[in-house]
């Protein structure tokens, strides 16, 4: 029993170490690449950005809209007791900007983009394509990981801003059509109580989540073993690991931002 | 031919995966311009040996020299410089399936050279012409047959005009005509462009049509090395059995270690 627990801890430590070394290699290529004329081609990064960002708009739209509606209804249920219905507006906007916008969007992107990265790189690994890159003196980290990493780190915060706006619009629908609040006052209240900090902490979170999603997806993909079954396994474990780590980092970052203000 | 310009040298290369010894002290030399064939049964370590020769796997002990350089002592940049001078033709072709045929062949040129786009396009046409697939630039790998994929993989491998070509089972799983075409291509490349070739195969027909020298691998060791004629006349019973493809002989087909009856009665 103790042996097994020890084994699990050792293998978790090894994975963490190897994942961090992948992250450091990625950062190395981003920092050094431009000087060695070895930066990824803009077209490659651009197509990854379209895939990770633009193609995620529809799913992010629906998740954010319904989340906004739900927070509005749930908070109205409490606030209406005090006759403070108008406070639904800042409740929705701040809740989305600080927490739900970044986390829910990242979870959706982890399921859509992270899984796709793991599956694509995993298939490339088991069909010798990664090895082919290496024999052509093309570093797989530079060629495959860096564009995906950059694309997600740029696009996920953008998606989060989009989600925040759509979520506020969802709350607005409930506020205006169900709670009969004045639309102009609803909008004013939405932004009156919002601080810059609420927005940028949310964006910092989403950038960290983007790193988590791209690193886990690439790591799982590049370490795939054993054919189609292996690709399935690494796709699953990339989604599961990303989910856990997103929530974990959310907790850590929220803690940092919460205690830092004092 | 044998001016002794050694471009590939393996010294006592040993490799084990866990308990299994895959390579057991292999030494060999390949000279410039010759076609060196490594043959042996499935699982005898020939693909592993090939991966050691291109530096994709580090040996547990022993040394590999490629173009005069000790692979273990090179840093990443030096290794990349060596890798640009070699080409590898994979068993599964290993084409990038998100790219068209043209993009696959032009990838090393686009990444490693500063050539103009129209020059690269011309080179791609020339390489595809060599493998008989000019005009297929716009197709995706998934639209090609197995033989065509292999030929595109070959075109991609020679895109950078390598000094040494490595082939991992180039004719496995192909019909006899395509296999013959691939053999002829390998011969053409090595005779016309004087490219050194290392071919891993267990296809006896292609061994004797392309090889200048042959090494037979068995259980991680080089059983016999020599010209095809010498190998044909070899007295070694294992080599004789392999060439004739006879099921009876010193090379055992059965991999089981325990007693059959005992296992059944358990």
C-alpha cells in the first residue's frame, strides 16, 4: 500500500518535472527564437489562433450567455428579499469578470482545444511524424508546441473578455425583462461597482489557464505511446488534468489576489 | 568504391529496453557512396540500430560516428547541422497529414533555407518528378495510396540533397511492382547522385538487387557482413536459413520459453 502511494507520488513528481521542462523549453524558444531566425512562421500561429479562438466563439457565447442568465436569476432570488434587485447588475458583472468568465471559458476551451491538441500531437507521435520532424532537424517544441502555446495565451484572454460581455448581456436580459429594471440604470450599475482589478485579475487568470491547457495538451500528446488506444488515453488525461489544474490554479490565484489587497 | 571514406561508424553499440537486450555490441562501417543493407528477422533490432545511426536513440554503451562526428558529443546546434545532411525514409512514410504533398516536400526547404518561394516550388517539382508523382502537389496524404505515400516520403527525405539516406523497410507492404520501383529509385539515387544509403529490410529480393554490402542481424548481433555474393555463399546455417526462408533451422520461430504441455495442463 505504502509502496503504491510512494509510486504514485514519484510518478506525479516526474510528470511535473517533465512538464515544467517542456514549459521552460517553450519559453526558451519564444525568447531565443526571434534572434536565431527560428521563430514559428506567423501563418502557423495565425491558423492556431483561428482554431483556438475564433472557432471557440460560438461555444463560449452560449456558455457565457446562460451563465449570465443563471447568476442573474440566482442572485435576484436572494436580493429581491431586500428589495435590492438593481444589485443583480454588479453581482453578474463582477462575478463574471473575476471568476466565472475566466474559469468556465477555460474549462470549455480545455475540452475543445486542449483535447484537440493532445489528439493531434498524439497521432503524430504514434505515426512517426514527430520522429520525422526530429530527423529533419526541426525541433518539435519549436515547431508544434510554441505556436499552440502562443495562440492560446493570446486568444483565451480575448475569449474571456468576449464571454464577460455576453454574460453581462445575459444578466441584462433577466434584469430588464423579468425584474423590470430600467435598462440604462442596469448598464450603469453593471460598470459602476466594477474595478480595474476585477478585470485584470480575471485576464491574468485566463492567461495562466491558457498556459496550463496548452502545456498539458502538448505534454500528453508528445508522450503518447501505443497506437489508437494511447491517443484516446492521452486525450482523456489531458482534459481531466487540465480541469483539475485549472481549478487548482484558480484557487491559488484567487488566494493570492485576495490576500494581496491587505 | 572502397576508397575507405567511412561516413557511418558504429562501435560496440549496446542497447537494452528493460531486461531485453536489443543490440548486443554491434560494430559496423559504411563507406561513402555504397548501399549498405541491414537485414534480419522481425524484432532482431534492425530498426533500433537505424535509430541509433541517425542519433534518434542514444546507445547504452558504445559510440556512433556520423560524417566523422561522435553523435554523443554534439550539442543541439551541431546535431542539427549533421541532421540536415541526412535523409530518412520512414516505414509508415510519416507524412504530415495536416499538410499537402507539396507542403510536405517543401517543409525542410522552407524551414532551413532562404530560397525564394518559386525556387522552392521548382525544387519540389523536381523531387516529385524523381519519384514519379509530379502534379500531385495539391493532394493531401490521406488521398494517396500506401505506395504513393512512401514515394512522397522519399521525395521529402531527398529535398535537402542529403549525403546519406536511411530507409526503414522501404518496400514492406507494397506490391511487387511498386517495390521494384522503389528499389530502382534507391539504386538511382546512390549511383547517379552518389548518395550513401543504409537500408533496413527483410525483403530478400531487394537485398540482392540493391546492396553493395549486407549485414545480417540476429539477436542484437551482426552475424555476417559482406558483399551479397559472399552472403549468398555463406556457410553460416542461420544466414542460409534466413535467405532460403525455411521454417526449419537454427533460428527458432517459437518465442515461448516454458514447456508447452506443462503450460496447457496448468
